[in-house]
């Protein structure tokens, strides 16, 4: 319990993600009794001063049931149509679950672009804060009805990654990923209660996915890594366990607790770490060591190749000679200018660009090491 107390006792804001399979009953319908139980727990935690933001899957599953479709469509237009039908049903179910407690709910539908844009990222944070101030519960879901790639390519990973991005946007102290199993299991099938680093348990991950959902344990580990790297805790637990949310907050050994990194990232760094890079630069071994190991700025002299097109102020990936992404950061130059100055020394660049020259392509204050 002492480990849990260290990481969970000060939680004032948490994001709770529920997967499609968890929300469905034996007939694959939205389980209204289960949603009401979750709502009751959320209300109880609100009364303890803990703001809960819900990330809810289930729109496609609800749409399948509403339209009497036996299987999930594979073509984008039909899949989006199913999501559009199911999203209304999903929100109706959540509204009905909270109604007995006199608590309204607010719907937020997000696409990946809402995270990639700094202005929209900040607006998301401010909007959710305002919803809490007004006494409502935010219900977040991927905007399957308009996204053109995530719903098929699984960029968000069954909302696990979306939940991690929302956690980082809010600076919430805890992400709870509720699933149908009791957290991570070791090689002998025994539950792991405490994980100090995600890399320690990757070998136990299984590639299984539920019939209705599109994520798996790999996406949960990716989400856990994103959040713990920013200095926040993650718990993966069985959502069907009685009183699971209140038991987590009461420090009971429920599910698997992923320990946060000692250093907490500031809001700007959390955003840089969340954005899809607009392009990339490949650096030599010396620059890779300086950036990745010594947290130094990226200088033009160490760049050997430019990949893709990007503008000044875009987030770019920094790759080592083997192509591995070692960091990402805000570029001081557009890709065309980086191509001109790569491999050159500062004096040469100043002679070429004059007053417009920056010494660094990416300054260390705008850089996040992977």
C-alpha cells in the first residue's frame, strides 16, 4: 500500500478509459447497469474532490447493435455511418447513467488533428476544465464519423492512446485504463501489481484484440509509456471489479500500477511529446549522442539528411544513423532551409542567412528526448 500511497494519494484529476468490450453485456448491447455503476463511482470520487474525465469507446459497437449488423464493416464510409448512429446511442446511455445523481454529461469528439495543433490542444484543456467547473462530466471519444485515417489505421489504438493524450493535455495525475482483465500478467499468468518501467513488461504483452474493440495490451503499454514518461501514474484494471475506481483511489492493490517517471514534463513538453512529427532529420552519431544522451540542442552541423516537408515551428522527429527516433522538437527552420544548412558550421550559416540565422535547428528548451 505504501507504494500506492506515494503515487496515488495526491490525485486531484484522473482520466478513466473504458473499452468497447467492457461496455457491452452478453448480448453485445450497451450495459446500462454497468454504466450506472461507473457513474455512481465517478460521483463518489467527485465528492472527494477528484475530477474525472471519461474516455469512452463503444460508438461502433452500439451502432452495430442499433443497425442489426453482424460484423464490423471494413470500408470507411460504412464504418463512419455505424459510428454516427452509435455515438448518439452511446451518449444517451451515459446521460441516463448519470441522471439519477443529478449530474449532466458533456460530449467531446476528437480527431488526431486536435492534438497536433497547439492551439486546439490548449483549447481542449481549457474546455474540459470549464466543463468540470460547471459541474458536468466530460465524455471524450474519437470522432470516428469524420476522421479519415484513425478509424481504419488505429492511430489512437482503441482510444487507449487518445486517453493518454487527454491525460497529458490536462496534466491529470492519473490515467486509469479499465479493461476485462485484472491488469498485466507475468509469464506465469500471475498479476503484476507494480511496474517500474514499461520496457520491463513488454515481453509479456499479447497481440490479442477483442472482437468489438480495435486495441490490445500493446496499445495499453504504449499509453502507459506516454503518460508515465510525463511524470503521471497509470493503472490498468478490471472494470467489472466491484467498486474498482473507488478501490484504486482507496489505495487497494487493484490492477497494475505503472510508476511515473521522477521528472514531470511541463505542458509545452507534453504537447511536443504527443504531436505527430511533420517531418524528420537524420543526424550523425555525434549529434545523436549530444541530443539523446546529453540533452543538447540540435545544430545544423550534425544533420546528414532531411525527410519530408515541414515549416518553421513544426514538430519534427530527430533520428539517429539507424533511423531510430531519439527525440522530437520544434524546428527553427523550414525543411528547405535545413537542407541548405545541414552539415555546415555556424559561421557559414550566418554568412548565408545573415540576421535570419539561428544557431540551433532545434533548441534544447523545445526538445523532448524519447
